[in-house]
């Protein structure tokens, strides 16, 4: 029906080639936007990082589109579904190319009239959280961001080989932490928090063994120390990836409320 937003695939110029994204316009049968108005945009970065934007009905996407947001789910280089070369383009570049592609997607949406350039936000979880935080550090295009148990420290992640194959991580970054400590530092948001100027909301499971709570706490504390609004929601009994329905619901509602305060506050 008119309440369901249907995606179209966008081909977006980035670097010397193209990247791909799913674009969902706002959809709510009970509301009609004023003529000529541009929707706020939620840009999302999937996890993996060699994952893919979800195809089919994604209720989280519909949560945003029914509330007046357009959604741009970016398949940055490294995503599967576009051939081997596209996946391998991220090798050695994770923590740099992924966030650059996300920013390119947002810029394209603004230039194409698909979104209000002043009201763009970015959200991602796990590996996508690293992409979000690096994009916020490296650009000023987003008004706010959300990190769900985002990887903030690559060297710490490399030290936990149970959950994350060390060879996979080494291929993505291009070296081991011992061989290239400077690369790991440069691509870890924990070392770039001082470059972030937009408000950020963090969601963290207290039982997370892949991204321990200390990483999100350190990020939030660094922002607050510089007077940048940062919210931190911690959930007992949740690990890396939220399982309980009530956690997912309360986190989404908190994320929406956070953006509403940032984007629609009376100036």
C-alpha cells in the first residue's frame, strides 16, 4: 500500500568508478509533504563489512520512511552482489574507502534533489558503525549520526580473533596491527573522535565481546568533553547484535527522538 516504500537502485559516481545504493522515498498514506519540500535523509551503512544492503521488505527501513525520512542504504565498495572486483576493492582499504563511499552517496542524494542537504543523518552497526564514525570524522555533510556497537578500535578488534577471523581483518586493512600500527590508528574512530563535530548517539550491549562497552563509552566521553551532544544507551543482557525485541524497539525510538531534537529543534 501507500505506507510501504519501495526501493530503487541508484548508480552513484565515486572515485574512478561507481557505487550502488538502495533509495527509499518517504511513504505514509496519512501524510502529504508540502510541494517542493525535501525529506530528511537517513543514510545507512551495512555491517560485514563485505555484506550487502538488505533486499526485500526491511521493517527498520519502513520505520524511517513512514516517519517522513528518505533512506539511502549504500552498498559501498566491498559489498557483495556486484562481482568479485567490487568486493575486492575494499581489500587494504577498510576504514577509508567505505566511509568515503558513504559520503559520496549522501552528496549525490543532495545534488540529485532526493534529500534535504541540511538534514542528513547516518546510522550503522558493528563494522557499519566504524564506517559511520569515520564518515562523521572525515566530513561535515551529516547533521547527526548513530553507532550501534560500532567498531571504534581496529587494533583491539584484531586482538579478539575468536569472533573475527584475523586473516579477514588483515586482508581488509592490508596488514596486521604489528606491521602497520599507524594504519590501524588512522582508521580507528577512537583516534579520530576529536574530528567529529556532529551529535552522535551510541547503542551498546553490556555483554558485547567483539566491541566491548569501553569503546562506545570512550567515544561518547570524548565528544562530550568538547561540548558535542552525545547520548549513550547501554543494554544489559545484550551482546554484539541486539536480540530482544524490546531492545530493538527502544533503541529505534531513542534514535528517532535524538534526530528529531537535532533536525527539527526550533532555531
